[in-house]
C-alpha cells in the first residue's frame, strides 16, 4: 500500500560502550534486504571518545554504515529528535536506543508493518516492543486477542520504533511550535510528570491532541536491559519482554477493523468494547478499568473505582480485565455507573490490595503488606506535620 519503505537503522548511543556492543551484536544476527543502512549516533559528553572509536571500528556487513559523533552535548530529548530527523535523508528510520536487544526477525516485521500502515495518517508510528504494561498505572497490560498480530494504542513507542518521513514530519512540525503541554487535555498526570529530557512526553501529547495511534505487536521484536542511564537510575526488569524469534506471516488489520484499540490510559475504546458486548450500546460512556482517569467527559463510565447506584457490576478475575465484562462475570469490582456517582477517584487500602492480588499475587499477611501500611502511615504523618 503506497511507498515501498526500507528504513535505515539508527542506534542512539551515549557513554555505554558495553550496551552499544550488545545491541550491535543483536543487529548482526538479524536478516535484512540488500543495502540496509546503519547509523550510529553518539551524543558527546567530552569523555566518551572510546564509544566513537568502537563505533568507527565496528564492521557492518549489510550496507552503508555512518557514525555521527555530535560535536556538543545534546541531551536525550534533542538527541532522539535529531535521530528522527534522519527521515529526511533516508525516507524512514528505525530508532534503537543502545540498551535494546533485537529479535533476529525484527527487520522483516518492521518492513511488513510499515508498508501496510504507512497510508493511514492516523498511525503515528510502528513499535517493535509489545508494551506489556500500562505507562500510566505501571500495572500489567494485555490486549484483547482479535486474531491479528497487532494492537493499537494512543501511546508512542520508545523501545524500538519505526517512523516514515510523513509520520515524523507531522510530529516535528507541531513540536517546532513550542507547544505548552499544560493546555492539552487528556494527558495522564503521571506522564505530565515525566522529566524535561523526555521526548516521549511531547510525542504522547501529540498523539493525544491529534487522536493518533501507534501500532504495537502482540509479541515483542525488541526488549530492553536495565542499564543505568538517563532514564534508568536503578536496575529493574519489569520492562523485559520475551522476544519473538520466528516470524509467521503477520496478520494486520486496518485501524477501523480492529477491536483492540486503546486510549492513552490503556483503556479499550468504548466503540470497540461495544463490538464485543451489547450491554452498553445504548449509553454514552468511557472506560476506566485501571481507575487512573481524574476527569470523566461522558455521562457514564465503566470503572474499577468506588461508586454508588451501579447499573451493572462485574467481578475482576478473568484476564485481561475487559473479559470480565465481555463474558458477563458478575461481581462487585467493576461497575458501569453514571459518572457523577463515582464516589472516589483515589484508592482505599482494600481496593489497592484487591488490585495487587489481581495483577500480581496475594499480599495479605506478608511483609509486603506491612511495608505498604508503614509507607501510607508515614505519608499521613508527614501531611499532618
């Protein structure tokens, strides 16, 4: 559909020579068409000449290699922006930060996905990473299985992403207007608190403002290591995702035909939920199953928050949590209710424990519970003080 893209690979590097060596080793193991370009872009901090020397000595067997050693420090946001701008040279790019590791079939998947979706101006990019958690709540996320290889989310990818010139230029032109993110409604509060060096905070605002989506694979073609760096101050493995090592023929669906389409809060869109259950088709509502929305814009809501006078109520036992509604599993943990009857937008301790038990494991009568209680008590004492 449309252009035939062959994206250049762009590795975003800084001062971690071991990380750079690891990602290049993974790139060596992948398959590519002839004449695939590799760019290694290195931010300069005055003490990382060894990284530039390593990049220059590295032999790329699949096409042209170019090393860009920037003359001055850019910072992560400006560095990624400059790497994105390489679409003007190559037509499309795959951006790979140096703490990633790629599947041997990642490029084959990227080619098929970008050439399928490039015609749709609602698609802001293609992810190589499956995103198995909610960026807002940090809780596990799984998409509804609608027999396709992908799902759609109003959230940019940052752990391996593909952009065409058209997709990147839309964001870049808006970014150049120096937008005030505080004037854009609908951005989750935790994302607004991301640091200034986060390019992703701006791209999230862009997709929310202009109602665009990224295409995510149901199984990951990239994963990440907890290397200490700008965005990782302590080692944590919750971002690690299993890699898909063999590529069956991907099944792509157009955005309009897909069921598994999610907003920036990782909530299934109501019009897609209505395709799976007829219970709410006569209502104007929104979804808030993670319970992180601070403002409701529709008269009704499907939520995990405490409420009164619910019209329908469901348990939270099946996964993903939408399945409890689709399969009509009765209970008292998910409610369809008038938005004005949601009595609390914050969790009490019982709701928190129910949530942790559902998403992780039971934490009753364990040291974890005591730590939680202690932390909450200390917060209350600080507020009183």
